[in-house]
C-alpha cells in the first residue's frame, strides 16, 4: 500500500484497549496509528495496528522526514532576522481572551520569579519579559477596574474525602454529606442491593447487572436515549478507567415532597473516595460501576429529604478512586463544559490503587440584571482532583515524585480543536483554573515539610487542622480509648487543599473529620467553602480587555526606545528596627512616547534584587506614556534578618538596579541604621551582653563566657513584672496583646529603660501585653529553651525525677530560664481563674519551649513534649 505524503498529513497514535481480562495476554501493548491524508485529497483516514513498537518508531521518524521534505520551497525561515518579527507575530488578541485559563500554580509565583535571568550588565530575554509583565499588568488592571467593582454571586461548595478500605456503605453518611453535627451512630443503615456483594468478589458479574440503573433496581433500556445526559469531550484513555457523566434522579427522589432550601445547604457536593475496591482483579482491570452506584445511593440517602434538590452531574472512577460531583437542580443550567480524566500511579501507570481522578467544569453565574441575559457572563473554571498517593512516613520522596508526575499527566482534553484556538492560547495542566480544590491522602508532617520545602503542593493552601487524626482506627481489641490501632501511629492522612485565583474570593468555613462513621479504618473528612464570583458579561469583559490591549500591544516592536525618569535616586530609611517598618516612595515617570516595562534586577548573577532588610512592593511594572508609577519600598526587619543583623554591622547600605526592558538601567542608593534588639537572638548571646542590646557598639563587645550573667535580663524582667502585677489578670498567654503596648514594652527591653506602661500596671490589658511580649521573645530565640537534640529524649521520660535529671544536660542559662518560667506557670495555674486553662497553657508553651525542628526527618511526639512540661507546672 502506497500513501502520498504531504504537509497536511497527520498521524494519531493511541493504545488499543483490549477487552480481555487475562493479564498475561494484556502484557503485550497493541498500538494503533491513524493516518489522515489531509488537504483536499479524496482518500479516507487509514488505521493500522501493530505490537512492534520499535518498527513503529522507525516508521514515524521516516514519515516525519518525508513530510518535512514535502513542504513548499517558498516557505522561508525568518527566525534569524529580528526585523521580520513584528510582521510575523500576531498581537491582535490579548492572552486574557484565551479559551484556556492560566495555570494557577504558575500564576501563584511572583511575576519577577518567572522572568529571564538577568543582572546589571548581563542582558536577559527582554521580549519574553515584556510579554509576562504585560500580561500580569493586564490581569491586575482588569481585577481592579472590572472584577472588583462587579456584582458578586456566591457558590457554596462542600468537599469530602473518604478512604473506605474496600468496604461497601453500611452506615448513615448524613454527617459527612450534609454537614450535620455528628451524633452517635444509631446502627447500620440497610444497604442498597449492591452492598450484598463481598469486596473480594470484585466486579465479576453478568451482563444483566450491567443493565441495572445506578440504584440497582430498574433495568436500563439501552434502546432509549438518556435525556438527562450531557455532552462531554473525550476522556484521556486509560486501561483501568470507568467514567460516567450524567444527570440522574435517584431512588430516594420524590418530586411531590415540599422541600425548601436552607441557607446552609451546599450548592455543590464534591466527594472523593479511595480504596473503593481492593479485590485483585480490580487492581488489574475494571470498568464496572456497581460500587460507584452503591456509594452514590448512600450519598443521596445521606442527604435525606434534601435529596430531591440535588442531582449527580458527573463522576470519574479509576480502580479504587472515585470522584462524584453533585449539584442543586436549580443550578444545573449554570454548569457546562464538564470534563473528566484520570491517571494511575502504579506499575505501568495502570496497576494498583494509587493515582488521581479529576473533574473540571465551568460555572456561569446568572446575570445580575434581567436586561443582561442576552450577553452571557464570563464563566469560572472549577477543577477538583481526588488523589491517592503512597502511604508510610518513609515514602515521602515517592509521594512528592508522584505528585509532580500526576500534575504533568492529568490533562483535560480541550473541547475545541487546536486549529480553532487563538494564536496566543496554550494548554496547561488541570490546575489551570480560577479555583482548584484538591483532595489528597497525605501524612500531616510530611505534607507540612513538603510545603515548607517547596517539594510538593507549592502554592496550595490548607486550613489549620483542629480535628483528631483520621487514621488509623481498628475494630479489634488492640485499640486505645479513642479507637486508634495501638500498633500504628495515628496520622492525618486524609487532607483537603485548595488554590484560588485572584479573580475570585474563596473562604473556608469548616475543616473536620466525622468520627461517628466507623465502617473503615479511616474517618471521612469534609470542608465547606464559600466561593464569591464576580458577575461580568462576556461582552463587557472582551470590550474592556481589547480597549486596554490596544494601548500596550506591540511594546517589544516599537521603533522608539522607552525613556523613564526615576526619582529620588537616594533613599535614606534612617533608623530601622525589629518589626518596625519604614516606607519610602520611588517615582517612575514615563517621559517617552511608548509604554515602558520595568523590573528590579540584581547587581550580580548570584545576588538578589534587593537586600533582605528591604521589601519592594512592585518588583515589576508597566508605565504608559506621560504617566507616573509610585513604588513603595519598605525597610522591614523580620526574625530571620534580625538574627543576622544583631551579630553584624548596624549601618546598612546597598544599591537597587531598575532595568527598563529594551532600555537603560537606573541605580538607586538605599541606606539606614539598624537598632539592635534582644529579640531573634540566642540565650547564650543574651547572657553575655554587657548591657541593653541597643547600647552594644560592636559584636566583639560582648562579655567572655566566664563573665556571663545567670539568665537573660530581658526574660527575667518580664517574668518578675508579671509575678508582681499580672497574676490576677485573666487570659495571660492565651489572648493576643495590644500591638502598640507590645511595641513599647519591646522598646523598653532593648533600651534598658524603665517600663513606660507602669502607670497602667493594674489594667488587665497591660498584663496581657506583657505576657504576649514574653511569648514573642521566647518564640523569636534562634534556639529553643530545650534544644532540639533533647526533644526525643524528653518524650521518653516517665517520672518527675527523670524529668529533672534531663535539666542537667541543659546549659546553665537555659536551666535558669526553664525554672523561672515553669515556676510562674505553676503559680498562675493554681489560681481559680486558671483551673480549667492549665492544658491550654501547656499547649501554648510546648510550641514555644520545644519548637519544632523542621529539618528533622521525623517528627517528635507532641504528646510526649507536653507530658514533660506537665511534670514541672503540675
């Protein structure tokens, strides 16, 4: 067979999905290639099939070579000629009008961190920098002038995650589904028909079962079209994938019921399941949805009388992972473009029960005024990902690798062809939406380390956890009083994270587990969100963007060079100190005839654009001709910076470099004088100070170790003041102090002056401010009172005598601080007003005195550290 090769020819490869469930026969991959002749040829596409992957690769390489040869000779490559670029690049459409939203994870990075590498005298890629800065400027302008002023509509979203450990539903799920206050389980709920199967049987059922409705009762008529189904794009091919996208009534629905909505009812329910099926055959291959139907029936049963208000919009299953999306019926017309996808993380990407399923859809708010119905509003893209990653503490590197792999492979197929997309459009990963809410099975500590280190989940947000660990529970005899398995360490493995664009407002209302649902070794976890979306008509948005775009398009190809005036060129911040901000304003005036793009750059390739004691409000910007931009530059000393400045020279000076794209560089001198502080230092350094920290002229002026004082004067001053004036105040260490009072107390500690707030010593607010200052001072120490090397040993103490023996291993100054603090805590703990607050004090001071070592590969028991502190404060 001979096929004529031409430039319009396309090749589409795919993996043939075998219908066999015999794993041995499925080990040989069968690849198909579809050849589309293209152009105006009368030939139809040809589909070929082979298992010879090596031969197929050679064939495709040769076809590509011949296709390139077939290109017309009059097509020239103008890439080497820069002067041709303005005529070959299409700038008619702004990136903000692209069909595809920007990748959220990409957008969460500051724009200056996404630009080319450049430093003073070392040029970068100004053209790409202009495009990135201009796009960011357009988005901010649209946010400030269009979205911020628009009418807002709210969408209540309830997200839940549940590792069911292969079990079928056997309890009432209302606490998890509806958000009701957990009550003791009244007994198992009669399960639907699918739950009569053992999890070990898997999906080995006859064809008659396939013809049952999801409720398992009514035979499905395959000859009739499903009027409630919605059109979707083709899903990403996966060997072990089952997908259903439908709007369906359930067995509990009764339209005759007079059910009214309540203000707290969620508009959208997104529930993710893991380990849905643990049977062997399911880990290899599964397309049946019986278990999905069973859990969907249980979900609607959990909704109770409110079930008639909802319908299932979409679902996606991959082996043991299932993601279900349910919406209110009245809001069904507001959702469109539903897409689903899944990716496995097991062997060959198809085996095992690890991976992720995802659903993406568009929410189009109803116009705020009836007259706006002719122009549809701009939609908001929502993406939900249900991920199941590797377990156990030692597998954190595998989890991080799987996370990044899933982010690359989880791709929703576009509903429009590539040829129909604007030239500025590009396709990103599934997180490329204005709102992303991810369900992930993770261990708490390792997840926290991954976030802090930027190894995974960078840019995601998680509300502080206040519920008990959701894993591992055991129905056996070897359990503790809370039901946890004594052979496994409890962990927060069931997590819900989220990410939102600046265009929408997202507020999390709750984050909790549901311990009354006991059918699995995990407990389900839920979170409630309120999403506020601006209501802007698509026509108004496009008109606005096109108007602004005309002012700034083609900057990189303008004939005239940009010109700006920067003033002043010298910024003096005078005296700067710990947690004391001093702000100066820099003016950038565009004196030319073309828009100007600027950015702050470093003096050398290895340096940062600004010193650590400075904060530049806008690292990048765009100035229109004749306009002036004000840039706020602040000197702000945080703990990390103060810990370095306390041991160095107090005079600060540096030079900022402002680079104009395709223009010249401007230099701004900055200077200031640092006031030393007793905060953000070490106990060993404080006891060697000859006087107040502010009076130290040079770091070499500290006393020798043999002449150091017994304990830091600053800590003892605070403890003595509280012992004399604050023992009767309620809420010490539990209530934040007034910021101005805390600042004045901190200043008196640094200068050695008498406390200027003594005239109001009887005021409880003053005592609370002193207590808060003491907490802040202890928390700012570069090393905790109990060194990290002793944390594990402290958790193994079983008696008061052993606890006091540990003190012998501490430096003498640390021992004196510990004894003074615990003696004061013991004293106030005996007061009547603190009888029920002792545990709160223990929790607060454990975090300060036993500060976590984030560099440690393994966490130290919080309970053990609290027990150690209890031996001293009673």
